[in-house]
C-alpha cells in the first residue's frame, strides 16, 4: 500500500460541504463537548486532542505508507516533583517555496 492523503484516512468521520468542514467530537478521544464549546471551551484542549489524534494515526500507519513530505514525532517527559507531563510534538511539512503548497508525493 502507499500513502493515502484523503482526510478520511486520517480522521475517519471527516466531512465537508464545500464551505464548512466537520469532524465529530467523538473522533478525538481526548476531547469533551464542554472542552470544545465555542463560547466556553479551551483551545489548548482542542489542540491537545487534535495533535494526539493525528499522532496516533500517523504512528499507527506502516512506515511504508506514511507520507514522505510530512513527518511527525512525539516525546514526553515527566516532572516527578509536580506530576506534570511535558508533551512535545514535532511536525514537519515540506512546501514549495513560491506557493507554500505541499507538493505531490
């Protein structure tokens, strides 16, 4: 198999209508409706859930089927004094200089 760039490969419940994209909150195991609420939610929790989901899908994809122009890694460290985990995601996307578009694989 080869890299499949379709959004539903990476976010199974992804949909769009030409104007709006839609992904059910349940797509992101780390996110609740309260955390995603447009008026009272927390953007940090949304980013955390999105990054965790994308990393999970990327990491679960066979190396031969991953994109060549997008790489992703994650590292975590624990502060045993505070009990806080620091998570670092590194995402690299290659883009064309003139257009900033991701080139074909």
